[in-house]
C-alpha cells in the first residue's frame, strides 16, 4: 500500500473509486471532476494497492468572503471492499501531517464519531451553509473569528 499525491494520470482511478465508495449518488464524483475541470487548487492524495486506487482524500479552499480562511476536507473515500481496515484513518493521519495541511484551519462536514478521533471538534463558527445547526460541521485549529458563513468552491454547489 502506497500513499502519494494524486497525478492527472490517476484521475480516472480516483473517479472510479469515488463512484464505488459512494454508490447511492454521483455528487462526489461530479465534484471531483468539476474541481479538476475548472483547475481549482487542491491538496489531494491517493492510496494505491496492487495498482488499484483504494482510498482518496482531498482538501479545497475555505473562504471568509473572498479571503481564504482554511481548507475543507472533502471527500474522503475508501473502496467498499477495503473499508473498516483503518485505511481511511491512515490516509487522514498522513494528510494531517503534510506540511501544507498541518498548520491550517481545517473544516469537515462529516460523522463526528469518526473525525473527533483525529482532533476535530464541533464548530459553532463559522456557519456551514450545508448543515442546519452545524450538527455535523467540525474543525481543527479553527482560528477564524467573527460571525460568517464559510464559503466553498462553487463546484460544491452542484446538486444542492
């Protein structure tokens, strides 16, 4: 198993993995494809095992108005047959240690039971536009201030 930065040659593998990991919809796959088509700046890694993509993680910019105020973790995906083996956890730990990530404010909209194990905590501010009452909106190293609704890249708005 090897974790490495995603290259353009591996986009098809990552896209196929997202389709497998999220079989009940195509939001994550379309998000991935649109972010790349529009050349948005991402930090992303893929986990390869026997020449097959088994896990993927990406971070995109988070905004306060037009100013970048951190990063959004989304999506994190693990191939269905490889889930519950700690692969997603290892990929997340790996990414949190990366030089570009380790000092940034990070936001995630996800399962609190999973993400709190990695240091994420409930986030009251900023407000997440996709989560009523911020019930599943978490942050780590949140150094934002003031009341505002956190912004996402426009590609997140597809299907909303």
